[in-house]
């Protein structure tokens, strides 16, 4: 009986020691879950194509509890990964780091994405794989568009391919409705205090050849 009690005591002591040496989110796990839930802005492409699941993000903290590095440990290769990294960045400064913690270590946090009421149950695994492959194929086409308008904005010769670029924009759905959604998304991120990601969205709008984000860019990103 005494041996069992001592064993339990040392196990408890070891558990306390280990947990006290690990960074924790201010307010505990419940606060972390709530923060992630209210901060996620479901990415456009993944929402439209019923991409959902868990992205594993690894990150490093400094002694002040700020994020100093982050990377995708396991993801989808789509905009879900970008949003998971953004959420991790938003937690910066909200961690309590014990003085004994080795800040060269990486912590891993799962960011779960779930879609409800989008009829996603009808999507097959083949549909999901095709959507992920399509996303990756779209990236090169998107880069062709943004490079064209970035050159034109800088006053550099952009070639005589404007009609081709307009066709690409139509093919990828980069229309006025899409641009309006991107601006609203950027405004939501600004409300969250995420100026970096908001300005990325606004610059993306500009590099789609639109001037709709110019005022916000001037006010918030210069």
C-alpha cells in the first residue's frame, strides 16, 4: 500500500514538473480554443471546395511569449495552411513561457477547419484530391496575373498580353465580387489587429488590376 502511494506521489510530482516547464496560453486551453474559433476566417478557395480538416503548425516562442518562427508540419498545400499560420501569428504575446523552457524547441498546435451547412458530405475523396491539385495549378496562373499588374503599376513594360490576362482573371473567378470579398476579409483582419495579413490581401487586390483597395492601402499599409 505504501509503495503504491509513493509511486502515485512521484508520478504526480513528475507530471506537475513537466507541465510547469511547458508554455501555456494565457487563460488556459479553453481560452485558446475560443481564441482560435473566433479568429478563423475561412479561406475562400477551401470554403468553396469543401476542404476541411486539421493543419498541424509548429512554432517557436521567445521568453516574452511571442512567436519567432512558425511552419506547417502537416497541411493541405492550400489556403488552409496560410490561414493556420496566420492564426498562430495572432497568438503571439499571449503565451506564458516558464524561465526553464528551452526556446529553441518547437511546439506543435493543431488548427481545425470545419465546414457546416455547405453540403460538404457529398464531396468524395477524389473530389477533394482534385480540388487540392487544382489549387496548386492555379498558383502559377495567379502569379502571371499579379506579375503583369505589378509591372504595369511600377511603370515597367508589361507586354501586349492584356487580353490573355483578362481571360485568366475570368477563368479563375477574379471578378468584382471576388475583389469585394477580399476587401471585406482584409477589413476583418484589421479589426483583429492583423495588419500584416490584411495588407497582403489589399496588395493582392491591387495586383489584380483593381483600384478598389487603394484608399485602405494608403491609410493602413504605408
